[in-house]
C-alpha cells in the first residue's frame, strides 16, 4: 500500500506540474489561431506579373494570434480589443458577442492556473499529513479546474468560429477565403494536453484518497 500511495503521489505531482507548465505556455504564446495567406499572395495578379527586376513586394498578410494579441509576419504584435470596456465602444451586437466570449476565456484559462497553484499546495499538505479529506478536496479541485480549462478552450474555439463567420460576412469576395489557410496552432494543442494532464492529476488524487482510506481501515481493524 505504501509503495502504491507513493507512486500515486509522484504521478499526481508530475502530471500537475506538467499541466501547469503547458497551460502557462499556452496562455503566454501567440499561436492559437494561424492565418496563412501565402497561396493568396502567390495567385494575386501583382505577384504573377512581378519580374526579377522588381524586387519590392507587399507585406505578407499572414498572421498568428494568441489570447491577448495578434502578430503579423513582418510587423510588431498588436493587442486585441479590450473586452472589458464594451460600454465605452459603439459596436454591433455580433461584435459585442465576440467581445463577451473573448472576455470569458481570458478569465477562465488564467483562473485554471490559479486553481492549480492552490491544488498544488493542498496536495502537498495532503500527502505530508496523510489527510484523507484533504486528498479528496485536492482531487475535486483539480477536476473542477480541468472543467474550467475545458470550458475556456471550448469557448475559444466557438469564438474563433464566430469571428470567422463575422469576417466572411464583411468580406464581399468570399472566394478569397478559399485561398487562405486558417487553422488552430500549437498553443491550442498545449491547452488540450494541459486539460488531459489536469484531469489525470485529479484522478490520481482521488485514487490516493481511496488507497489511504483503505489503509486506515485496515489499520483500525488490526
């Protein structure tokens, strides 16, 4: 039993630390959403008619975005519109909905990081004190944090789809979108891996609580 409890403690610590690092990296990087316009630029009349003597080229339109800002290939990154100042800006209902969704996931994902910090502290104390109820509380906290992470990622995906529909409605030449490659980036993948790791951390703590409860029951029986 002792070996198994120690193994669970190690697994919980490892997966919890991995989840925190990955989610922090995902939040801090700007590759959640990638727009690649290379095919569009190559097929444009200006690019096709450009001779070797004329080396000047327009700035690429490709960009990649994070939770807080969007970055162009040859330009500095610009912050996204602040979603918490909607009352001071005149926007359409669809744009206001996008701002609300943006404000939601930029709160949920950092909140999950904060919950992991508290979960790490309670988890350390629970293994140190061999406290069954504290192990249960820590496991529940990590599971709830995993649901918060999942909610934030899901809202971001819905936000990206809504933003694409909004852009498609504003763009008169809809055929141009067929030549633009739009995809989610590796920052989002880090968020998904963090969610899975956070979920496993919660399960490990709940399993440790079960093992400790059985062990205490056996000790009382003896």
